[in-house]
């Protein structure tokens, strides 16, 4: 899978920072982090780039990864050489923010203890910056007040909130921007002064669109913080909708028929459907649209989104020339031109991804894979923006008559419980069954694949190998056996394990269960060295299934098997890394069970190229 993430080189430090800030403001946090890390290759001592890299990955919810990166980049030490007092304060408050995020991942008394510790970090910065007469000292003061409130120390919370409000009130009017407005709102909420806080919403909202005022990352952070305080003080939260960021849309629908031809979306309904799409999008506050670009509904949605200033994010199921031949040109050559214009708009202000860059080869499963990827990416984007996400479909109302297509994707989305609406097309009469494709000896289908190995295995001596088989592979076997027929293929060679599943959720569960089993082995008591550790890589993609003439049983083949195999060698010990496609599908079907923390563009093994990689963990961790 590829996208149009920028490949920058020979930039000045200011240009790197400007590109990072632009992506942050647009809510492209993955890309912002990747660009900051690219910039650090050219400017390894740039404190501002280090700060923004950690801030961006923390803003995706990857707290553990952010804390590790904060340490790896030596940001504490770097603060002393920061070029400005503001940056030094930003780094100090970032450390406190990471402590806060870590605290919120815990529960009960442990959470309260950690929140108090994070509050004290903010408070120390507040005291220091106040003594230095820093006009922005209110910021750590308000954060300290909020965390003391969450920890149950209302007295300290009230004292700090009042002090921060006093500082904010002393600022001249020309210094009162978005951050001052929402900080004042937060302090008032800590004090329970809901009516006064609500009076600041319109002012904050008016400041949002102004140039350089605030980006989507900052807005999402504001909303999360205010919701925490409102919940703690048992206040009405409905008014916070006034601060909501633009919504995220997943769009889809039938391909339009050629003029005079038959189809689920007749060509003569184009004007009617276009008007209906326009009506749905015009005042819906949609800022981001995810979907494909087939002739008909897809392109009509894309054109409307671009017309209303939304960021367009396109996912194509296979290589562009074939996609045009299969899904665009049959409706008429004028749709090819419209396709090119929409694709150019996505390349300029959004992204273009390919579910696979391989050929179509008549495999309709690639369309289903593409649809799942687009849905998952929309959900992930909404999660990072703290935004609402919905699906709008142009559909004839008929149930699915094959495993892929508009009706199938509609049902998948409906099962998530997220908002969905339909624009009706066609005559809503039962369509003819799709003709079956001729059977092949091999057939591509989307599979979830795990590759694992034991770091340190190569150092074992012969006397240790039988103990390794009994203790380590024996423990793995017990885990794999619990999944029964859900495991479509299990293979091993030495310390390597290769597993194939039909379902990403079951594959994710098995991967984490294997890590739990590994952690539970008493290596020393088993006569094995303590340095042994398991690492697992996971990927989801379309692969061939066929009878392997060598091993005399079904096996799986294809470029995506190779892609999956290249992840495990770059995975840290004790971890499970998964690709963006794997993470996106989990976001659709298994969001309550798993979290995928972004770790950045990672160079795969054997020069396979870079891929967006995520750390898989259970949501309860």
C-alpha cells in the first residue's frame, strides 16, 4: 500500500517545521510525526523538531511510544539548549502531558495517584514561569488545576484555577486568542462556573478559522480535556458540540450505468443523485471524506466534498490504469476526466492510497478489501480528531448478492453502530444474481497473517534445542490449538511461526496470547537463557489460496505474504507490530478490544520499503 506522504529533502529547518505544523493543523498526525522524524535526519539536534515529533505521536493516543520517544530523543536534556523560553516551557509541559495520558490509562486509586503526580509536574512549571513573568504561565496552571480536580483534590484545583484566571484577566486584549479563551473556559469549568464557561464557546469558535489560530490537533486536545472536567464535575456536556471539529465521512455507492444502459444506478438519475449528495454535504460540516473513485456515486461525492472545501482521501483497490478501465471508463469517457480531476484534488490536499498496487486479475475481493480500508481509515481519523464519523451511501436498497459491493459495506458499517444514511437510487427491484467467475486453481482473498520468531534463538546450543521445543514451541502450540479451525494455516521452521487467519480480530487476539504465553515461560527453570524474546508482525491483505504441490496441502501465496514476512524482523522484542491496513480493519470490527498505537514509517526488512507501522495492544492495557 502506498500514499502520497511527502518525500522531502534538502529543506531548511524552518521549512521542515512549517510542513510539520501544516500537517498538524490539518489533523494529519501520522504524517506530521513522520515528517518531523525525517527532518531530524537532516537536523539531528533540532529541539523544536524533537518536541513536535513527540507531541504528534502522543496526540494519536500512542502514549507509551511517545514516552519512549521523549526519552530516546533526550528531550529533558535538550530543553536546556532550546532556542526560546516558550519551547523550554513546551517541553516541560509535554512531559507533564505524557504523565497525564499515562495516568488516564489506569483506573481506581492508581489513576488518582498518577494524576496527582502529573498535576505536580504542571504546577512546578506554573510556579517557575509565573516567577519569570511569562505571559503564558496560565497554561500549565490551568492544566495542573484540571488534574488536581480529576485526582479529587478540589482545594488545590480551585486555588490554581483562580490564579490562572487572574493571569488571563491581566492580559491585554490583543494577547487574547484561542488558547487564552479555551484556557479560561477550562478554569471556569474546574470551578463549576458552567454558565460563564459556555459564554466563551462562540468566541473560541470564531477564532478557530483565523489564519494560524489553531489546528485540528489542538482542537481535539481541547475537547478531550473539557469533556474530562465536565464529566468529573457532573456538568451538562451538550454545549461542547459548539466546539466540535469538522466531521469525517465515509462515502460509497453504486457505479452509474452508461447512458441508455441498465444498472443499479441508472444514468438518467445522475442529476437527481448529485443534488441529493449536495444537499447532504452542503451544511453538514464535513471536513474529511474517505472512499474510492468509481464512476457514479464515488465521483459525485468526491466532487461535492472538494467543492465544499473538504479534504479528500481516496483509496483505490488496485493499480490506477486498470481501475479506470474496470470502474470508470465503462460509464463513459467523460467520467475518466472527472476521475482525473478528483484524483488530482486528493493528491493536492488529501491522500491517495492503494489497497494493493498489483493487477486486478478479475478478483472482486480487492473491492471488499479496499472498502474495509477506507472505512477503517475514516474511523481512525475521527478518533484522532475527536470528531464524529458517519457513512453516506448511494444504494438501491437491495440486499447483497455477492460478498463485496455497496450493500455489503453498508451492512459492515451498520454493525459498528455508527451513524449512517442512504440516498436511494434505481428502482429498488431485486437485481439479477451476479454471474459466477470461472473457477481458478488459485483465488485471492483477504487474510490476516502473523509472522513471529524468537530473538536469541540462533545463539542456542544443541543441548538447549529440545528444551526450547518442549517449553517455548509447546507453549505456542497450546495457544494455537485454542483457535482451532480459525487458524487456516500454521507453520514453523526452527524458531519461526507463520499463521494465517480469515479474521483480523482473531489474528490480533492470537498474537497477543502468544506474547502472554512467552512472558509466562520460566526460561531459567526450563534450562534456557533469559535473553529469548518473541516478536510478531501482522498484516492483512489479499493473497492467493492454492494447493501447494510440495507440502501437499493448501497454502497462501502473493505479494502480501512477502509484505507480512518483512514486518517481524523490525519489530521490537516482546511486541506485536501491524500494518495500517490491519489497524484500520481492527478499528471497524474490534475497536473495543484492541488499540493500535502509531510508531511511524518503518523500514521493512530486506529493503522492502517503508510502511506505516502500529503497536498492537489490548484496550484494557
